[in-house]
């Protein structure tokens, strides 16, 4: 039976037991430049990927970023889970770091869902159907939106409502600190056929 492969990509010093810890620098379990393709894993061999504060550092060129998404999809098994944590693009955590080159939002990850893509095509929407273009498919299954501590306190003190927080996040910087996105890979599995002799 093939061993379950779980990857902690762009791990930095945050090594996790039970995962292959991967980074371009330092002394991880495996040293890999995630902007060089193909990645050193076989097709459909990975059951889980962690990308904690990693994707915003990768894929400044659009083609490179889309290749990263294609590699994630290629190496993942059907139903593999991808855990993505990124800073909100209008928080100082994102803005102040010159190595942050790629905005990642739940909406941008949603572009890789074939269900979403087909809905947009059917309705005549202008969203880019990247799942269909690239031959990838992943569905967001969980989303956590972490407000900045200042706004968390305002909520706790009941000085604002969640609706007011949501409205403020569309108008102001430093309202939302980060997104935590979980997506599930969807691959159409071939039907196993067996042949029996007629009786």
C-alpha cells in the first residue's frame, strides 16, 4: 500500500511532524524551488498540502502562478485537501513586505472551480474560468476570515456588528488580517471495469 504523502510547502522554520517539510532555503526535509517545474512528486500521490503564508510570495508572473496551481492539482489525489493561509491584500502585513508579490483571496481561489466556471459561462459573467482553461478543479470547503485585533476588540465590546465589520472591510485597510482557505481537489476517477464470463 502506498504511503500517504502530506506536504508542508514553503515551510520556513515551521516544520510539522507527519509532513514532508519543503522549502527553497534552510534545512527542510526536501529543498525545492516551487517556481521551477515540474515538482519532484508523481501524479496523484499527495493527500494534503499546507501553504501557510507561502502563496503570496510566489508567482509574480501570471504564468508562473498558474503553473503552481497546475502542479498542485497534478500531484494531488482526488479529494486531497489544500490548506492556504494568506494575509489580506489590504492589511499592512501584506503591503509592507516587499517579498509579497501575489494577491490571494477566496474569490481568486474560486476561479479554479469548474462548477463556478460553468455557472459563470451559463450566466454570461466575465469571471475567468481558469479551472476549465487549465484543466484543474478545486472547491473551497472552509473559509476563516480573521479580523485585525483592533476590530476583534470592537466586536467583543459590541461597538460594531458583524455586518458593520464586513462593510468596513470593503472600504478600509487593516480591517481583515488574514484568510484561511481550505480547498478540496476534485478529479474524475476512471470507473474500474471487470469482465466475467457468461454463465
